[in-house]
C-alpha cells in the first residue's frame, strides 16, 4: 500500500471513512424518504454505492488491523462497485463532501485502489506458483499452445532466464 503511511495509520483512516459513510447512509435514507423521483433515486443509488464502498474498506481493514499486509482481503468486496454508480460518485457524491472529508476520501480511495491492485497481483502470483508446482497442471499448461507462447514471450523478456536456458543446451 502507501509506503508513506504506516499500516495502522491506514487502518485508522479507513475506519474513520467507514464511520463517516455509515452516517452518510443514514442521511441519504432520510433524504430518500423525504423526496421523490430522480432525487430519491439518486439517494437510493448513493446508499448502494456507500454500502459497497464500506464493504471494500472493511475487507482491507480486516487484513491490515493486526499490523500486517498479508493480502487476505476479498477482491470482490473491494472492486464490486457497479459501473453505473461511478459517475454518480464523481458527479454527485464527491462535490457534496466538505473539503476536509474530500481530502480524506481522496487519500482513502487511493489506498483502496492501491490495495486492490496489490491484492490482484498477489492472487495471480499465488495461482501461478500453484500451477508451476502441480504436475497435473503443468501437463495441462504444456498442452495449451497459446499459454506456452505467452510464457515463452514473458521468458524472452528476462535475460537471466534466457541465459540459464541457453546454458542448458
């Protein structure tokens, strides 16, 4: 995650953001009950957005709260924001935040995005390592010409591996 921010500081920030968003859900629920039409629909959509967003922050906090960063989060929770809500977030939600909350939101969203990228990479590495040590999976890989070409292309970008392969010949 962010090398400039200690893990426990990240947890504190995300917990503060979660708390603010829970209160915002209460506000949007009250506003949705008082309005109709497009305004009410915006409020309901914001509740959906905030609920999804909180789930993402909670999964990150669960991973980080012990001071570790062992990438045990749930990528679906972090990245489950429906695409139609992204525009609402940008056009409606962010402009409605007070400046201090907006700064906090920007930092938290940046941390969340970085965590999601790191978690996805960690998962791909885990799958790759599992595949390389399982003889049955290796046989399946060897039978897949497209996959062998992709692996070969990646290896050609690693001179030390190419040199080791050439030394075996």
